[in-house]
């Protein structure tokens, strides 16, 4: 049902239009006898340090990420930058010091899962967009799979994107989940 202009109200704080659908769904609400739009409602909650202000006959509204059922997670401190590095194989681009350290899986705690559809780990390969680099990418992925018989590839994804280096070049990016 479409709202008529007479049904549209204004936010008492900022003057924004508030449609009846906003009030019915709880995105907007009347608090302390003042109609508040979705943005002002979130601001009110923040400034009054309350998750549940007293609404007058309206459902509560939560902003994305505002739910209180999330529990914080702890992040273990790593002893070296190698342990936090993303596993990347460079093909057809510039090489960098310590590339071999990126492929060290000795710090990983979760064991590989075989015989199940779920992936445990991933490895990302990339190559410039030319025949030679893409051919070498194929060889590199196949050699990696042959050299790791304990790896059971679950699925892979590919995309074209700009890879930052000395120059920002378009690359084929392949992520293998295993």
C-alpha cells in the first residue's frame, strides 16, 4: 500500500521524512514524545547508552552490527610477521624476499580434512594477463597439487583484479580451497 503525502511525518530531530512503513517496521520510533527517523534513532541510542529506549507502542530497531548477542573473540599474538602473512604465490610479477616463508604451514593448528566437502585452508595464486604468465600459473598450480598428495582440493575460485606491485597490473587471481 502506497503512503499518501498526508501520512508522511517529519523527524523531530533532523526534519527527515518518516514514512508509516518506517514506524510500522520499527526503523523509526517515537521516543519521549518525539518522532525520530532511523538515523536519529541510532544516534539517540548511542548518546543515551541504551540498547532499548522506551518506545511508545513501536517495535525496536537495531542498526547493522548493533546486536548484543555477539561475543568478542581473542586474537592470539603472533611471534613473527611470517605467521600473519597471507599465503601468496607470485607468478609473472616481481619477486620479494621471504616468499618461501609465506608457504610454511607449520604454524597452522587445524588439521587437513579429507573425505569431506568442507575446506580447511586456502592458497592463492596470481599471474599477469598474458599467455606466458597464465601458462606458468597452470603449471605452478598443478606442480603444487602434485607435490602435496595430502591436499584434497575442495573447490577453487578465480577473478580478475588489479594486483599492487611496482605497477598496478590486472592479474588473474586463483584461490584454491583444500
